[in-house]
């Protein structure tokens, strides 16, 4: 009887030792660790497919193209289908090109737009402080499959965006889902590509 008890005790200790690193790794996974992982990416190139659900339309509007990111604040979205269009953000300037038309906007003149853009750039840069200027953050999942939820802090922003959910794995963003306050929504699926 003493021998069985000893084997069980030994087995329990071995299991505890085997599981201890896994438990401590799980405990270490938090927003700070996610931000650290994301900040390791200095440049990125990805393809995207975006579906926008708009209340006035019977079916979702789909677009696709490429995304380019260079840390800390260059972000470019090149839509190829259904019509070519590009949006480039560098620092505090947004440039939108549609055909021969080119518009330059200073983000400081459009605070709600700036807050939205910073939700994407702040996530890609792993800049928790930038995100928390405009959003309450919460994280679910593990390093292999995480979802970061952003809820706007400012009332003006809340009137536009209900929530943003960014999902990914390790240091890669795989989807961005935006739910607007009017019920419209968009889901962008992102697939990493080789550097151009």
C-alpha cells in the first residue's frame, strides 16, 4: 500500500513538473505579450478580401487587394477589385487615390478617422499606449489564436464604431472585423504574402 502511494505521489509530482511550464506560459499571455510579439514585425505585405454588409444593400459588397505596412506608421491599402483605389497613411497624412483623383487629408482634422486608422496602425506596431488613447482593450485566446477587442472610449467615436475585433496568430493579424453603431459591418480577411 505504501508503494502505491509513493508511485502516485511521484506521478503527481512529475505531472506537475511537466505542466508547470505550460501553465506559466499561459499565465504570461496577455495584452503586453501580444503587443511585444506584434512589435517584432517591421514590414509586412499581405493580400486581403473585405466584405462590407450595408443595411441598404441586399448583399455584401466585396473588395480585394493588397496591404503594405512599414513600422511604425506607414500603412497602404491597394484595392484591386472591383475598382482600383489606394489609401496610404504616412504619419498624420492620408492620401486617397481613385482613378485620376487624389485627395490629401490631415488626420488631425478628422479625429474619428484618425482614431480608426490608429486602431490598425497601433495594433500592427504593437503600441498599446496609442491604442488605449482611444479604446478599451480586451484579449481572448492564446498565442496561436487570439482576438483583440477594441471598444471606443470617446462618445463621438462610439457614435460611429461599436467595436473592432482584430484576430490573429502569434505576430500576424489575420482578420479585422468592424461593427459600426448603425449596424453596418465589415470583415477583412488577411493572408500574409512574401515581401515585395
